[in-house]
C-alpha cells in the first residue's frame, strides 16, 4: 500500500514537472519575443528592451522557468503586463465561478449517470432500457452550448424563473449567485450525465456477467442483491476511471457554458488574455488547470487503492 | 421411491434460448446422499443442466420441465424463493475459483455472509463457524486466510474456499461443475479428496460434472452420459463403465487411459472418437451421434432412439450388448 502511494505520488510530481516545462516552452516557442508581442508591431526597439528588462525576459530561459515555478509554489502567479495586476488576484475572483460550476456540473452528471446507467443495464434488451440508452445518445449528440441555449430560452426567457446570464458574486448575494449557476450547472450536468450514463451502463453490464456475481446468487442473494452488494462495488472501479476520462469533457464544457451564460469564470479570462497576448497570465492559469487535472487523476489512483485490494500490492 | 427420499428428481428438463436448445429433455434422480457423475464432451449441455436446476442461467435462457427438490418444483420458483434455497438446501461449486470469488471482498466475509444470511448467525458466531469450516477443508492458518483477498491465495486454496461456501449450510445437494479442471494437476487430487470427505460427512448428495471418468469411478455411484443435450446412457457406475451399452459411451471409455490400455510408449495415442460434437443449430436427424458412429444404420439416421432399459439404460438402436435391433 505504501509502495503504491509512493509510486503514484512520484508519478504525480513527475507529471507536474513535465507539463510545466511543456507549457513554458510551448508558450515561449509560439510567442517568440514576448516583449515584442506584448507591445505590438509598432513598438520601438527601446521600449521592447525596457519591458524585457523590467519583467526579466532577457534572462536565460532556465532562469525564467525556475523563477516562474518558484513564484507558483509560493502562490505568486506573476503579474499582467498591461495592468500590472497580480494574476493570483485575477484568478481567485474567477475561481469562485468556475469551481462551483465544474464541481456541481460533475456531481449532477454522476447523480444522473449512476442510477440511469444501472437502470439501463438491468433493463438491457427491454424497451425501458433501450429508452434510457436512446436518451443518453441524444444527450451525447447535443452540443453543450445548444443545451445551454435551450435551457436559458425555456427557464430564463420563456418562464422567467432564472437569470439567463450574468453573475452576482457570492459576497454580494449568495442566493442570487446560486441562482445564476442553476441553468449553467443543469446544462453542463445533463450533458456530462448523458455521456457518463453510457459508461456506467457498460460497466454494470460487464459486472453483471461476471462469475462472482453468479456465485453471490448461488450462495443466496437475489439478482438485485447480488448486483447492489457485489456488482456495484466492482463496477465502481471502471466508473471512477470514467470520471478521470471525463475531465477534458468537463473543462471543455465549462468553457462553453461560461460563454453561453456570460459568467466571469476562468475560461473567459484565459480567452480574453490570449487575445490580449498576456503571456504570463495565460501561462500561469493554464498551468493551474493542468495541476487540477493531474491532481484529480492522482485522487482517482488513491480511490483505486481503497476500492481494489489488488492495486495495493503495487502494480 | 417417494419424493422425500430423493435429493433431486429432474424430469424432462429443457434449457433453451430462442431457437437454441442446449438441454433437450434430461431426466435423472439422485437419492438422498447419492452421488451421480455427469459426463460428456464439451458443449453437450452439462453446465446448462446444472445452471437450469439452480435457476442461474445467463440472461435470455429459460428452463422447462420439472425439478423436484425438498418437496417443491424448482422450475417456476421466483428468484426470491430460489434465493432462500441456493447455498442452503442446494449449492454449487464452479469451475474457476479465481473468477468465481469476489475480488474486492475478503474471503472470510464471503463465507460468513452465507452463514449469516441463511442461518441468521451473529457476526462472531459466523466467524467461528467459518474457522471450523476452514479447518475441515485443511486450510493452513485459517485465521490469516479469513482476512485474505482471493488474489492472495493459491488456486487450490481458492477452490477449497468455494467448497467451504457450498458446504457451509449442510445442503441436501451439491452440484460441482468441473471443480478441479482449473487447478494444477498436483492439487486436483487433494481438492477432490477434501470435497469427497466433506460431502460424505454431511450426508449431502452430489452431482459431479466432469470430463474425467476416473474421478467418477472413484467417487460416484451412478453416472449419466450426455451427448448433444440428451442423456444417452445412465446407470450404476460399475455397470456403465464395465459394460457400456451406448456407442458414444464406448468411444468415450476407449479414449480414456485405464489400467488395461495405459501405455508408456511416447508415440502411442488412445483412439479418439472421430468427428466433432454437432453444433446446437445443426443437429442431424435421428440419433445425433450417427455421423460419428461406426454402428450407424439407416434407422439411426432417421429416427431418434428412445431411452430404454433402467436401471442401466441407453438411447441406442444397436446397443453394444446386442439388446436392441440388429444393425
Ligand atoms: N452464454 C451462452 N451463450 C450462448 N450459448 C451458450 C452459452 N453458454 C453455453 N452455450 C451453449 O450451450 C451449449 C451447452 O453448453 P454447456 O456449457 O452446458 O456445455 P458443457 O457440457 O458444460 O461443456 P464444457 O464441458 O465445455 O463445460 C453449448 O453448445 C454452448 O455453445
Ligand atoms: S443409435 Fe445408432 S448411431 Fe446412435 S449410437 Fe446407437 S448405433 Fe450409433
Ligand atoms: Mg461446462
């Protein structure tokens, strides 16, 4: 067990280092002379040099990289070239939108996918199971932005129950903040739920055909008891894996939903800063998202160790 | 024989899925404490017979006929009613103990949960009985094994756990479907001896499914031979093995090493039955064995032979003992 955790931790740290180097080099390679890009085509060479010196862009790449990472580790994500604002402050105000949106969307997705997937598996080959399968297919085919627009038309414009966009910070009015998130979370969650239903269904179907579920029945469990008491515990392994695989879907969906509902989240901030060529802001926030993804996958590895005794012996 | 004396009475059992019929009218009786072997080539329907009796068929498969056991007909019982019997009055040992045990639960829990479910024991009492069971099946360090996961045990240990689970509640009948096939040759005999002793001690009846005729000769008192979903010969072990009547049984016996035909000559091979078992979807008319039978006549090719001649019966137009029609 200790060996397994140690290995996953080493892998986690290795992945962080590798991806930070990759991000750093990619952005520098794409950007060329950062100071020149920030100042634009008409800037004088003197101005470019001055900016480069001020932000330390004239130092060797390795030094710049270590400086950046050192700052990240101490919570300093750098400063904006244009406004000189601290990226840390910029990001924190955005996270209060993006994190609740992503987490609530994922939770809703699981709350839909797990029961729906189990139902579809248990009723495989029957009309009711096929119907759930069809709903899930429809959900997969519908783009997230379309779901968002439909929901905001129905509940926002037509019924007028909920805001169709915009944001009230939690500190100003928590209830209003929550209301602003209802439609975005619904759109994101139902689409994620539809995608994950298919995975849950096949995980449960697979487990239902396993010999150990038959053994559970042979020793006195009804088919439902065997599925719920023995099958689900085993199906949890592939389901947890799917959560890791859905991270890309989740982040992509969050970006789109922030656009559709004009929420001031992290995604919109990154896009705006890409357009404004704010190299440091983009570099640090993208890295932050990568840390999040790698961390979730690390948590999934740990969940595996808890769920599956075979993993604990190292693998 | 009255129903109460028998561990199980199977009559005209059919197991099918849509147009496929894997078991076609199988009948047999095992008296209380009796031991019957069920043999036949791969695909002859042995496992489907067992799963049909247990009500554990794969999705889409259904069973017809009657299975009298403990005063009721198991065919037509609900899953809930069957769940009260499985593991208690009738239980089953499967072929591959690695896939048959739950990989994420300790084996102790898997054994005690049966005792608790059926006998309503407390956790402590169930654990005590599980330790007793482990001692009976010669598991070393029972306390350690109680806390082990299946992947931490050897194949022989795992199969002994399966046997412990099947025997835990002193069932009237145990069905063992090739319980030693997945094990190393060296532990097969040991596991078999343990199964034999534990079944005997409980006075349970045994239905032993295997390809291995010597196993049946060693531990069963009667035997039924299956071919293409039917029982083609049945009777006391000594009679069937010494004087087989059906041509298929003859071939089966000839293809197995015995004291008489065993050879230490590396190049020597026992005569295998020529041809293959016909697929379920393409059974020949008449006796299903006729394409492979040297004694087949025109009659064999057109009409199904009836099963005749209890207590040592066979379904053959031209049985080897000459009791049938002349070939
Ligand atoms: N899950 C399944 N789906 C479809 N057909 C099956 C399934 N299981 C078994 N069959 C078919 O049913 C027939 C009987 O199979 P069964 O498993 O009872 O044979 P068996 O005598 O136990 O063979 P073996 O010695 O290989 O275990 C075979 O023709 C097999 O192909
Ligand atoms: S009935 Fe005919 S074909 Fe079938 S086993 Fe007997 S002799 Fe052979
Ligand atoms: Mg079989």
